[in-house]
């Protein structure tokens, strides 16, 4: 099979397409012929950072990629609920801060735990399904953890990106009033996703223009989070997908302002994927794919992701 390996952490030049054997299966896994792969900021961070080499669990060759959609071609002997020819999608073996996750998704075939996947809705493409794995899961898990409810005011700090555009749609479905931040260029996009209000980060200061909110979904790195904490009502919540809270100045600010703040690490979870599939099948949420590349264009996909202006998702199509 064709696969893209990471020779070592560093530049996109270290991503090389090679021929490898098709993976063997464990008893609780299924073999999936991959039809589409989603690219995330995490892919580029792990590609560049030697400190993140633990993700690969000492295995060689290193193969990035966790977000896939495809068709089952073989099932493990202990697998229940799936069969050959099922179209499925999921976030496979995603790593955490202290544990590895070498899914080897940049390939024509992937061995995936059955517990990480669910059935692809028939009304969406493999590209749209692959898009709705890590990004949609992160939005769903974060908002569920925050117990967002009808009438809550939610501020999403990066509304036009992968997680952000799903978070807008999910929050609106759950009855929230959504304020989304992006560039002015992407204003129509975030409003089209369902946001009630837009903040232009290039020309507006949310900290002075917004009324207090109940919840912030912080999707930006750096000290942006310190300002985000200052617009939350006492008793409100901030969830960050990028910044650790414990032991930082953010923890102190949150305590002073009587705000609950925590870091959320997205997790592979077939049950949550099933919930996402339900929303996709009903048209409650939709994937926006901004660019599609071939597997042999993976370097170009990484370069585009690193420009940090992606609207929606970047996809690798193997169809």
C-alpha cells in the first residue's frame, strides 16, 4: 500500500511517500480501506516537535494521521457490529498528553479499533465524514463537558476553523447564543454557520465590545486566553483546547473571577462519533471542506495548514 512516513521531526520535506505492507489486525480491530483523511493543526505540530515523538510509541516508520473515513475490508475475530463493505469514519487511536497514539492514518489502509469508529451517514461524502472526526469531536466533547444549555451566551475565539465551524453549529442546535470571532474576510462564513454575532479580531476588541458571556471555547494559543477569561460571568466556564490551565496565570485569573477553566483533550470515542453521525445525517451540522489534496500532495496540505488561515477543513482524498 501507499503510505506517507515521517523520516524524522522537522520540515515538510521529511514527509515521504513509500510502499508498505498492509497492516495486520488485532482481534478487536477492523481493516479499513481509507477513502479520505483530514489534516489538523496537531498533525503539523507533531511533525515539527521532537518532544512529541512519544506519540509514535517508539515504532518505526512514523506515520501521522488519525482522522479517516473509508470502507471496511476485513474484521477482527472479536469485532462486533461491523462487517466487510461497511462505510465508517472516526478518530483513530488519538494520542494524549501522556500517552501515545500511533494510528498510521496517512495510508491507503488502516487497522482501527472498532471502539473508535461508527457508520458513515449515507447522505455525506467520505471527505465530509473525515472532516467531522477530530474537529467535530472536539467541539461536541467540549460543549458537553461545559454542559451548555438553552440561552447560554457562548464566545468562540476562532469560529472559522475546523473546530470552530462545528462548534457554532452544535451550540446553536443546543440553543445557545453564539458569538464567533474571525477575520472580517470570514464574517459571512461564520454567520452562515449560524453564529448570532461576529467579532472581527483585526479591527475590534472583544474585551470592550462584548457583554459578559456564560462560556468561552478558547481555540487560540498564547495569551489570548487571559483576555478571554475576563469576559466571563462569575460562575461561567472557559474550555481551552490549546492551553493547559493548571499551574498557570490563567488558573489564578479564573480563581479571582470565580470562573471554571480547564483544558480539554479530545479523545477517540466511537459513541461520541455515533452522536456526530446522527447530527450529520439529520443535517444539523455540515462539514465545510476548503481544500482537497491527493496523498502525494501531503506536503502541500501541511504547508496550507501552517498558513493558519484555513476555513473549515483540509482533506486528503484517496478516491
